[in-house]
C-alpha cells in the first residue's frame, strides 16, 4: 500500500498540525422511557490538517505526485500520525501485540520517572540478548526515532533495534531517556522496533515511543498506535503556492474513518 511521503528533513509535517477526532454514541430508547447508550467504534473519524511552508521544489513535486497517484480522495494509503506514538499499547508490554523473547520476563507496576507505577522491569535469564518489540506496517525506507526511559541498579547498556539495525545506549542508576534515529530495511513493508537486554541483565523501562521523524518529542502514551491504514486525502485537488524561488506552501487534509 502507498504511504504518505516524508519531507527531506525526515519529518512528516510542519507546525502547526491540527488533529481532531469525532466519535458517535448510539442511543436506544426503550418503551419504558429508559435509554441505553453504547459507543460505536466503527463510526470514529480522525482528521489531520497539515500546513506546509517553504517546501523546496523536490518536496512540492513529491506531494503533487502523491496526490496524482492517490487520485485525490479515491485511493487509500498508510498514514503515520505525526502527532502520536506509532506503537500500540506503549505502556502495556504484556499485550499480545508485543513480541517477547522466551527468556525475557516482564514485571509491571514499577515506579516510573513521573512518580506513577507505569514502568516495567525486564529481566533476562538467558545466556544471550533477549528483546521485546513490536512490528509496524510502516515503510522500511522512512526515518524513525525510537526512544525510551531506562534505568538499572547496576550500570549496563541496552540495544535499540529498528529492523535489522541496532545501536547500544548506556543505562545508569537514574532514569534517563535514550533515543536512536534510523531507517528500517530498504524496500521492507514493515519494521520491527524493539529493546534488547543483555544476558543476566535487569533493566527498568518506561515510555517506549516510535515517531516518523529524526528526534524524539515528549512521550505520548498510546493504545491504538499511530499507523493508520486506508487513510484518504480530504480533497481532490492540491493547491501549491510558490512564495519564492524553490519555496512553496500548501495545506493537506487527511481523513481516516473506521467505516470506510
């Protein structure tokens, strides 16, 4: 499936980004006058309005080509939320969407850097690295930033993985945020993001986050995740205004509706 293009900077959008959600509640009124209200998840609509300024010629051309390929509102594509955490259930590592190696144990309810109990203790009882990760239906050629808060009773290191690539980051006794920016595997249609713990290590982790950009923003806890398949453009025409040589501006509306 086609994917909405990144800018040359590695970002998907510029500020301001306007994101809105609309939901529907079904109300059933009984003969005795009582009512029953139920949420209707299938009717949820998410909409983004992306405002661009100072796009160069190549970026403006890429957007025009994307509009042409999508044929305006007709064809669906994958959109990576620029205002969200791409991971689903970022604070619940025991959810089925997370893939855990067999010798890695997870303990929840650990005090996190914000004073709550949303962190997890990862314990590796094996003789080699063990990891927990999540696979996203996202293009391998994009740039991503994987980040997390980590600490350990004994100073050590952990591996951050994006596809087949990995980078080591130091872990100390105090909570600290680690991050790594990388692209996935070229031509891949999905990317696995994870954190690897060394043999015999015990590391506490909080706030795992993936963003389609080159640096980490503030942590955003997620449940559904930020990968929206079958998103659609909100307009059939893209109007690009040239403000100077090699400088262009435009506004793009994107809609994702569960019932489409």
